[in-house]
C-alpha cells in the first residue's frame, strides 16, 4: 500500500529523519510512535506531500509522492495535530469548501457529507460556526475533513490530544470503525490507545526506525521464557548491582523511576529458573523494600522506553 524507502530529511545541519524504511499494508491500522522531536510529524508530512524529503522515496499504490503528487494526495486524508479549520465558517460551509478543494462532484456533495457527518457525530452542529464549537467537536470537524473524498489512507496525528476521557473513547471508536474501510496511520503519545486500536507498530527514535512489528511480537521474546517486573526503593546503582548477583538472573533492564525514591526493572531469568525468592532475599538483605514483584511480559510502555532511551538517562 505505502512503501517508505531510505527516507531522509535535513533542516540545515539537523537530520530530522535518517534512512527510514517501513511499509504500511492495505487495510491495517498502524501505530506510529516516538518521543517529541523523534521525526514522527516530519515523516507524516512527507508522506502527505506537505513537505519534501531530502532523500529516499514514498510510494502509495505505486505512485511516487514526488513524481505523481496529485495521485498520492487524492488517496490520503490527513488530520494534523492542530486541525486546519476556518473558524468563521459553519461546519457545512467548511466541509463544502474542502469538497471543492478535493474535487468532489457537486452532485455527490450532499450525500457524501451526510455520510461523513453521521460517522463522526456532527449532525446536530452542522449549521453552527466552528469558533463556537467545543474542542471535541472541532476535532470531529478535523476528522470529517480528512475523510472528504473517501481517501484510501487516513493519517491521524495525535487525534485525541486535549480531549476529555469520554471524547477520547469516542475518537477511539471512530478509528476502529474507520479501519474497516480505510488504511489508518495513527500517531499518539497515549500508548494504551495505540495498543488498543492498532494492528502493527512502527517506533522511530532520533530519526531512525528502531522497531516495526505487531504488539504481540514486540512484547514477547522466545529467548526469555520468564520475566519479573519489579519496583524497589533505594539507590539505583546499588539495587542493580545486587540484582545482577542473584543466581538465575540473566539480565536486568532498567525502566527508570516512576515513583519517588524508587526504580523499576525488568529481570530476565536464565531459562525457566524461578528467581523470585532469591531476588526478594537479596533485596531484604540490603534493606531495599520491594514494592512490586510480578511475573509478566513487557507491555508497550516498557518496550517504548527501552527502545527510545536517550544516552545518559538512568536505566
């Protein structure tokens, strides 16, 4: 569906995207993750043709974004983090304006907008000025403009930012529904949201693709048959040294501090060894209280933190 090969983008001396390659399959909901400044929005802006790449290629259904930009753009709907709204228009006026931009036939506009506004829940506000709408409804208008023209691909950049919990759940429902008829690319800082709705994930860090796989594969590795998630109070260096000396502990991955004066870890057991008693005894002997200790697979947050850890950050 979409093939990104060796994509590079420079801003002066800054390399925003570096030799990024990945694919997006037809009909899937792809989660595109990364820290602020990792290159997510730059990559999505290149895919949509909003900005040009410094190198590499982007193809949609065989059409190159540089050689056939019109063919690519008419197949893509884009909701940026800040929806491109004209607040002095009514919802109807704005969406008709978008229809004109996207060359929707006049004879189709009324029925087309009826379908879109029903899908995103805008029916009762179509005659209202956009400036008078709540944040949630403005986001729905942004979603509606992305769907005008019935594009094959819909790219959503932080679609739930600033929404309340009820609105977030409604947007997630819409994304799942859209995924029945469209290919979706979803960028979000809300990791449970991505885990909940996406079929596959791509993680970008410092402009480079560091992971591309299903959530199940990213959070489960056959080489480690047992993992223990721990939260321990005390000093990171002392805790880590003591954990690494416990018989049967193969590797200790630090997850940083998520509670004051504590540190979180993933302990990987050697083979099928049960290391829980040994770990607890070692921590008790050093006077480090164990606040959490449970067997587990990694979750998306753990994987994300490990793959995007900056140099110099505590592990």
